[in-house]
């Protein structure tokens, strides 16, 4: 009888500890650490390794629904874009990986979290850096305004009533 209780108790302990094992984090979606992606404190290889470990690898283990919740949604606003209707906007991650692109006029884009340089392919007749944005928290929604007069990309909180 004591053996049965001991075995049963041991099974319960293994089951309980197994549910709380390190590395088996129920929350796959984590905010990225800006210090690990800061271009002044890290080199391109450090950033690439960090993206691989905290963005790419977790994304590989997600199903389509989890991946869609992991992506950051940018709702696009184009100001003073009349003469730039043929432009393309490129999102270049700070480890030199192109994460996404879109034509002017498209309403939104989903990107994996990261630090991005926003590039216009047409301002001044060639690639033009509109600035850097940090979208570090998965699943968030933001408004990204591309202002052609100021030649800037402006990230702000998303307000669906705008």
C-alpha cells in the first residue's frame, strides 16, 4: 500500500513539475528587448542572432492563427502622396532583412516584431530612408503615417475611430 501511495505521489509531482518546466512557456509571444536590437550597442550579427532566437524560431513553431496574433499590424495613412501613387514602401529590419513591402494606397500590413527602416522607393527618384520605427510588442496595432512632404514615417498608437 505504501508503494502505491509513493508511486502515486511521485507521478503527481512529476506531472505538476512537468506542467511548469522552464522552456515550456505557455506564452510564445513576448515583447522584444530594445537593448538587444539597439544599433549602437549591437552589431548586425548580434541582431540577426537575436531575431533568429526570439522571432524566427518561435514563429516556426506557431500555427497560422498564432502567427497572425504574433504579427504587428500597421494601419497605413499616406499624406501628400498625390505624385507618389506608384511608390513602394519597404520595411528593412535592422539586421538587413526585408520583412515586407507594399504599394502606396494599401491600407495595412502585418510585420513580425522588430526595428525597421522605412524606405520609399520613389522620393527623390531613388530609395529614400523615411526613418526608423520600433514595433517590439507582438500582436499590437499601430498607425504608420507616411508623410511625403516631410519625407518621414511617423508611428503612433492605433485609434480605429480616426
